C-alpha cells in the first residue's frame, strides 16, 4: 500500500475581488512609507524595499487592521482543513510590506520563531517575479536526483507566479525565495508570520 509521508501543506487562494480597492490603497501606503523612510536605500534589499527594517509598525497600524483580519480568517480556514482548528487561536504576530523593484530579489530563507508564514499580494501580475520553494529533503540528497521522475511526490522545488489578491500560507520552516524581478513594474506584497496559541478555557 502506498503512503505519502512528511507532506508539506500550503494554502493558496485568491481573496474576494471586493478587496481590490483596499489592496490598491495599501500598495500606496507601503510606497509612501518607503518614500518617507530616510533609510530606504538600505543595502539589505537591493533595488527593493521592506518595512521589516524600518521603524514603521504596520502590524498595529490602523491602515492594516482589516487586511490583518483577512489574513487571520484565511489562516483559520487553512487550520480547519488541516484538522487543527479546535482550541487553537490564530494570530498574525508580524506583518511587513515588501516592494520588489527591477532586479531585486530575496534569497532562500525561512521564518524563525513562528508556526506559519506567508504573503498577501497587493500588486502582482503574470510577468512579475516568481516565488520559489525548496523541500528540506533536497539538502539530504546524495546520489539520487528526484527531479528525474515526473511525479509530484519526488519533486523538491516549486515555483509560483502570484497575482494581485493571492494569499499563500505555508509552514515557517519551508525554504523559500523570490526570484529577480525582471520588469520595471514594482511587485508589492505584505508578508506575515502566524503564531498558534492554545485557546484558554472560558
């Protein structure tokens, strides 16, 4: 009997079109934060920008209250699908805006000190940079090349091209990167980390 073990869950969905105007507004908010940030030319994010290194706390900003609720609602649906929603509170612990200008990229990384992470794309199109994921199993490969098989079970990498309104949620330990942005259009998203807390008895 075939059994798949150590599967990696991911939530990929496009939120309701009713949020399109709000996503456009928040794109402007993040660009405005960048334009007012005296350290916007920081070397940590060449040709791009992130509020992660700024003093701007968008997690607790009134501008992002509604979109934070959207993220938490999607995360709750994800946890429900995973069967771990009972007696669990889902909380967005960190939230930061990212802008990918032309040629900017984000190297392979994980998100420490959280359970799930993800991105909600405020302005992204089919020609924008892909997000890539790498299976932890890849680091353990020696003589076996899993990509020689045309089976999802053996694949060690995945690339997605998010569009405006797409939300991705995945385990924080999953290695991921953003490929270089080839066009002049600025790809904008909010990235987040999620903590799961046991719900206290009433």
